[in-house]
């Protein structure tokens, strides 16, 4: 019985000592029990709002192994196969943006470019000739139309003059008729006066008051007056006969001239229409030639641009400034499309990358300060610029990027870096 009591007391003492030791052991030395998490999206963790009362946590440093990464990288290749005629750089060479690093055989491209230049010159000459032809067509068309318009104007003026001629001829004919009638009346009056004088002298001669000579003279005057009357009546009869048988010669001639003038007006009007149509057709043809010449210039210039592009393809130019990390071609070899000839990385504004374990993700935030140590360089200040919200394929690490502050010039890319992040738990 005593032995049993002593054994139970001993066990109780041992349990108390063990509990005291566990209470005295620091929390940080306890083994952490990590429950595996599935490779899912890591929840975003934001810093507490400034208006809230954050919990003050002690400073905590996270140590990561990272790599210096360039801000830009270019693997230069070609689109069409070509023989390398010059390799102007080698690994370690410093290049600038726009610098030629490889040249290819440009004999075919050069010949094509010269042909394209000649084609552009020919097309532009044809375009200039078409422009001259258009101006000539405009001038000629306007001149022909103006000439036709002047001919029509003159024809209408001739028609108006012919109409006036017809009116004048008819007025003259009427005046002749009135004059003939007046002459007949005068002749009749003269006959009556001459007859009266002759008969009076004849009576006077019968009583011896007039001589035979006086009577003979009066009779001769009477006979002459009758002849004048006959002539006047003949003229009046001829004029009246002319009215009945058609217009007289003067009126007929004037009417013929009017008909000819009217026909001239009609012909001149048709000539004006033809001149306008001809000018329009010539102008349209000249415009068509100009459009074709313009299209020829555009096509030739496009060919020249294509030739220039083909010529430019014989020069491999670096799009960035940096350092050559590798070359994969030699002079005389045939470069193939898709083959990286020269690889260049930028030496300005480099960054750093590292993989952070899941246990540190609760203490990593964008904006945390860090110190990056690269062999051969002084410590570099940096800040966390990006934290991947998705774990790596192994489900245990997350990619973290750093932005360097005042990075050394020409910091070698792909250099190993020891990164210390100042954070807290």
C-alpha cells in the first residue's frame, strides 16, 4: 500500500515538472504545426484603415533567395531567310536602341528597291503628263465652246439683219407703189392741163388770136403728157402685177438671205451643243487618265514602301538599349525565320523576383521595404511591387516582385540576390 502511494506521488511530481518546463520554454522555440493548404487563390490581405486602431506587432524580417530580372528583353530574329553578311555584336556588347546588330545579304532587296524607285519616277512623270493633259483639255474645250458660242451669236445677228432687210425691202416696195400711184396722178393732171391748153389755143387760133405754131406746140405738149401718163400707168401696172405674181426681186432676195441666216443660226446652235459635248467628253477622258495616273503613283509608292521594308529586313536592329547576352549565328550562315539570332536584355530599371513560402504570405504587402544584396555590389534598397495572388504549381510558394530604388548602372541580369523584407507578423 505504501509503495502504491509513493509511485503515484512520483508520477504527479514528474507531471508538474514537465508542465513547468513547457511554460518556461519560449513560444518561438515551439515547433510549428503547419496544416497543408490546397493550391488555391490566396486571399487578399490589406493593411488596417488608419481610422481603426491597428494592433501593434513587432518587426519581422523575411529572408528570400531571388534573382535580378531586366525591365525588358528582346530576342531578335528575321521574317525571311537570309545569309548573314555581318555580326556587329558579341556576348557582353553594350547596344543602344536602334543600333544594327546583324546584316543580311541585300543584293536582291537593293535591286528591287532601285526598280521601285524607277517605277515611282515613271508613275509620277505620267501623273504630271496627265495633269498637263487635263489642263490642255480644259483650255481646248473652253476655247471650242466659246468659238461655237460666238458663231451662234454672229448667226443670230445675221438673222436679225436679214429680218431687217426683208422689212426694208417691203417698205421700199410699198414706197415704190405709192410713188407710182403719185406719178400716175400727176401724169393724169398733166394730161388734163395740156389738153385744156391745146384746145384753148385751138379756139383762139380759129379767131386769129393764136398762131399755128402755138397750137402745134400745145398739141405736142399734150401728146407728151399722154406719153408720161402711159409710162406712169405702165410702171404702176408692173408694180401691181408684181404684188399679184409674188414678191419683187428685192423682197425675194431679202427673204432668201433671212432663210440662210436662220439656217446658220440652227447650225451654230447645233455646233455649240456638239462643242459642249466634245469638251465634256474630253474633260472626262482627261480626268480618267489623271485618276489612272494617280492610282499608278500610289501603286508605285506602295511598291517602293514594300521594297524599303524588304531592304529594312536585311538589317536586324535592337529595339532596346542594353547588353547582349547571347548570339546564335555566324557570318556566312543562313538565318531562318523564328530563329533567335541575338538576345539583348535592358540594363536600365531592373527589378528582382523571388518565391516566398506560404507561411510568410500573411506578412508580405505591396510597399514593404526590402534590402537586396548582389555579389560585388552595395546593398540596394527596394520595395515590394507585386505579390502573386495565386500559388505556384507546387502550392507552397508565391511569386513576389521588387522595384529597385537607384539600382547600380549595368546591374547584371539573372544575378542571384539575397533579399531581406522588413515586415511584421
